[in-house]
């Protein structure tokens, strides 16, 4: 309890909550087409490849929009950027409600849903910006738990689509965005860690090897989460012949694990290091996704294995973003947006791989196997780059290095009693 109080006192909890809510509702809207894919596929009689492509469009669009929003946030502030984005999302939802009538319209709507997917870097940086380095992992984990929006989408979209029609869900989504907008406008405060830098300085992470290493690893952790969570409603419906609502409920179980464990991933990484945590969870995700793909005749076993896989992916997301503010403390929003952009691009490939595997081989298994192979490659990459990381900007295992002020405090505490007292300014 004392540790929780210390964490809350070290930052600004209302801003953290506003960032979580903002990300949660944006994430729910981002994955709407995936949650409603069985309905959309039935309406337009789509092939497996068409289903995979339709599901991938919002993911890819969101990936491309993340970096521009991150840069905008550096200039106008993260709170203002979030409010602008939510306003655009509401307009996009009204387009979906009034205009979408054909498969081509659905693809165009997928691009507009990508606006919601751009929220990632801004939400995490806004939520963690008030907290000191030793609590960054936990704060980012709490803000990043907004990917539980997947749970909202797969839980509520199918019943609403069944009762009112799937186009009407866009209208309900527009109304729901009012809640995070009001909370953001009233309770959030712009964090003090914003620095005025040149555009070149903002995008410096694009020209660094570390930025690309983070992004490639994130292809597995976040790309796997967003890609699989979008495709699972279709997979459960097509593979096991469950109802559309049941497919959403089964997906919810897996997505809920990934969202909740993300917080734990950040919390554990603050203590044992993000590198150590990532190593363990990548191994679990690789094994469990192959077993889930192989257990394609048992609904219970498949669901349990996906829950384990999503738990590992969620913890991996929290672990990786414990490391980001340690590597780029002054430009966390931009660095996070860039990493999230490439990670989400990887997620966009998963529904396509699944659809193509089904269409040309008659089974989804090879799509899962391809994802596992990429996971093995990224695990090897992590073990190689961590050697340099722990020599330059992180402690062994990926923990935060002590701040200069903390080092001075420790020296002062160890000094003889007769030593003169020093007055230190607040470092954080």
C-alpha cells in the first residue's frame, strides 16, 4: 500500500487516468471492423483473403498516422493533440454511420478508423510524463492498458450489430467518444517533460539503430496483439462455427489477458528490467501461438492457449515501453509513436497472412507458424542488442540507471555526520 501511495504522489493521477481512458476508447474504435468482421463478411460474401485485407486496413492506416500525431504533440502539447484526434474520430464515425454501404466503403472506413489507432504514443507519453524514471514502466503500463479497448469492441459491437445492424455501431461509437473528451479536457494537465526542439531533433530516433531494434521487437509484441485480436473473431467463427457473439466473447477472454498483464509487465520490468522480462515473454508467446494454431479441433484448448499467448504479448508491450523513456527521455512521444508505427505495421500483416494461408492451403496454421518464426528472429535480435544497451543507457537486465540526484542523495546519506548538509532541488 505504501508503495502504491508513493507511486501516486510522485506523479499526476488524473492525467494518467485521462490518458488511459483516451487510449481505451480510441483502441476500441480502431478494432471495430475486426470485431464486426463476421457481420461485414456475411454482408458482402467475402473470400478469406478479402477478410484478411479488410481487417488489416485499419491497422495499417493507424500505423502510418502514429508518427505524424506524435510530432504534432511535441509542438502543440499532448493534451491538445489528443483532443484534436478525438474530434476527428467522431467525424469519422459519422461518416461510417451515414455513408458506408459497399465493400469499398468499408475499406475507406478502415482508413478513417486508423485515426483512432494513432493515439498510442501520445497516450503513453501523456500518462507517464508526470512520473519519475523509476515509475515510468508502471505508469506506461497503466496508460497502455487502454488496449483493453479491444475488450470493449469485441464484447459490445457484436450484440449491437445483431440488434441494430453493423453500420449503426459506428454511430454508437461516436457518442461514446464524448466521455474521454470531457475527462481529458477537464482533468488532464500537460506534463512538464516537454522540450522545445528542432524537427531534426524530434525525429533523431529514426536514424538510430536502437529505434529500429525496438520497432522490430514491437512487431511481435504489439503487432501480434493487435493483429491477432482483430482476426480472432473471424478465426473462432470460421474455424469452430460458433455464433458471431460467441466469437467476440472468446476473443474478449484473450484480449483481456493481454490488456491486464501489460500493467504487470511494466511493473515487473521496473524491478527486474525490461530486457529480462522481454526475453521470457517472447519465448512464451512463440510456443503458445504455435500450439494454439495446432489445436484447431479443440475450442477450449485453443482459447486457453490464446489467453496465455496474449498474456505474454501484453507483458512484452509493458516491458518494451519501460525501456523507451530510458532510451529517449526527452522525446518519448515521438520515439513511442515511431516504434508503435512499425509495430502496428507488423500487426497489419497478420490478418493477411491468415487469410492467404486459409485460401491457398485450406488451414490457418501456416499463418500462426509464420508469426512464430518472426518471433524467434526477434528474440535472437534482443539478446544481441541488449549487450550494447546495458553498456550505454540501461542497467543490467534493462533497469533504470540511478539519476544524478539519487546518487548525490546516496552519497550524502553515507557521509560522516559532521559533513555539511546540502540542499537539493527537485530533480523530477
